[in-house]
């Protein structure tokens, strides 16, 4: 029983780690600013 709980905890930690990695490993200064009218003409 303890081994099953340990395995479930490990799977949860891996899952949370993947979510954390995808949320916070993007662009260094956040998202790109919204396009301006000048950008739309190009």
C-alpha cells in the first residue's frame, strides 16, 4: 500500500513539475505586447 502511495505522489510531483515548467519557462519578459495599427499594415 505504501509503495502505491509513493508512486502516486511521484506521479503527482512529475505532473505539477510539467505544468510549472510550461507556465513559467516562456519568454523572459512575459507575453508580447498587443499589435499596433502600424504592425497591422506591414
